[in-house]
C-alpha cells in the first residue's frame, strides 16, 4: 500500500490550488483526479471573471495552467477515482481507488458539486452556447437578449433578478403555479417589469443551430406544448454535492455539504475540505481557489503540529 503525506481528492480549481499550496510546502501531494480532470470548468468555454485574464480564458486552458503550476512544485496528478475512504481510525487515513490503495497522513477533499440537470434533449449540447447554470458567470454574455430561467426556488429567483441587469426579458418557467422562493424575493420578482412567469410548465427540449434559439415548453396540466423563441436557458433546479461516500465518515449538513470549521477542517482532524463540496453559497472558481489555498495551508500547519 502506497503511503503519502497528503492526498487531495478531486482536481477542480479547489483541488489543484490545494495541491499548489501543499506542494510549495514540500509535501509532494498526490491529487486523485476523479473522472473529470479539472472539474466543472473543464466544460466551460469562456471564463471572464477569473482575475489575471483580462481577455477571458477557456476553462480547459485554466485547468492546464493550474495543473502545470502545481506540478512545477512537486504535485502529482493520478488519473483515477476514489471508490472508498476509511477515516474511522484517524491518521493515517485509508483511501481506495479503482486501481490502488493508499494511506495518507492528511487528506483534502475537493470533490465539488454538480448542478442538477433537466435531462432533456439539447441541454448538454448547448452548454456554453446558451445553456448555463450560473447567472453570475454568464449573465454578461446575454446583454439585450431574451432568456428563460428554469426553477422556482430561491436561487432561480435570485438569478432571474440578477439577469434583469442585462437582458430585455426573463421568462421564469416553473412546474407549479406558485414559487417556492422566500417572500422578499418573490415580491421583488413580481414587481420587476422584465420578469414574466410561465406557470405549471416544464422544458421538454432545447433547440438551435450552433446556439440556443428556442425551447419546447409543456404545460403539465393541459399537456399543450408551445415553442418559445429564446437566446438562453438558465437552469437552477438545485446542486448535488458529491458527498455520498463520506456519509457516516464526515459530518454533512442537511443538503449533503461537508461541514468545515474556520481552518477548513472537517469533523475528522486531519481531513480538510475545500470548494463546492463545502460551499453551497458562492460556487465560483475564485472562491473555490481561495478555499483550496486555505485548505493547503492549514493541512501543512496541522501536519507540523502532529510532529
Ligand atoms: C458550465 C459551467 C460553467 C461555469 N462557469 C463559471 C465561470 O465562468 N466562472 C466561475 O467563477 N465559475 C463558473 N462555474 C462554476 C465553477 O466551475 C465551480 O465553482 C468550480 O469548478 C468549483 O470547483 P471545485 O474544485 O470545488 O469542484 P469541481 O470543479 O466540481 O471539481 C470537482 C473535482 O472532484 C473530482 N471528483 C469527484 N468525485 C471524485 C472521486 N470519487 N474521486 C476523485 N475525484 C473526484 C472531479 O473529477 C473534479 O475533478 C461554472 C460551472 C459550470 C458547470
């Protein structure tokens, strides 16, 4: 069984930044990539809100640069997926992947979260070409455009309100006839002249030629289908943290996010977490990178305290 000082589970912005900091502390961290090397940004065409890139950068370009920078200081990236962890006996911790078994003095969990998908035709095909899961990231690209927002909870309505800064019209498609969002948000949405509601309705298909041009919307009460012409579809139907195999090992909140303290430490001393797996609020590259840096620094400090 291979023994490591630090294993980082996940190779998104949080994991690669934790690796950079741990590597620069001479801990030679091993990053286990998971099945999406680079994480969510690896499927993002254009990132315009990451500092240092005034002209923007593609997601894969950022991933490559982050990986290269961490490797320059001694981090190693293993293309494999963690299948099982055992943190029950404290450090050293046991980690299994499809191909190997490891022991690690400290672990940083950076397995991220995934936006829930509708699972309809056109959704995957048009990601980055009109389909988005983040208004903060992509709203700017839709200046003077017409967009649909899918969902009726707090985040859907917050994002719809944010989008009204850029677009001419937001149509909120919601499967029920009332919103689940809080009262204050609801009031602001109903008062906003750019927001319209399409009640009792679900999206069936997204269509276009190279970019989103229209969507089929079905009324769940009458089964009638209408075609709405639109430039963008923003989907906000929840996020799923990738925490299933930490259940019973680490403390999770009600939504399944890992709970960390101010030092990014989970409920098990020596196991740290960073990025979207422990952050249901900010969900940005910059914030995930910041949390990864903090986890890398705190891991080094914790290991030193154990000596
Ligand atoms: C389409 C899209 C566009 C976006 N655009 C922007 C943008 O323009 N600007 C912005 O700031 N944010 C954007 N975001 C959000 C941003 O990508 C995330 O906030 C950020 O990637 C979170 O980083 P993370 O490292 O916490 O997790 P993730 O990026 O989710 O990475 C998680 C990592 O964990 C790995 N993993 C999962 N399970 C396992 C396992 N069992 N074993 C090993 N590894 C595992 C995965 O392979 C992956 O490498 C976008 C998101 C999406 C989906």
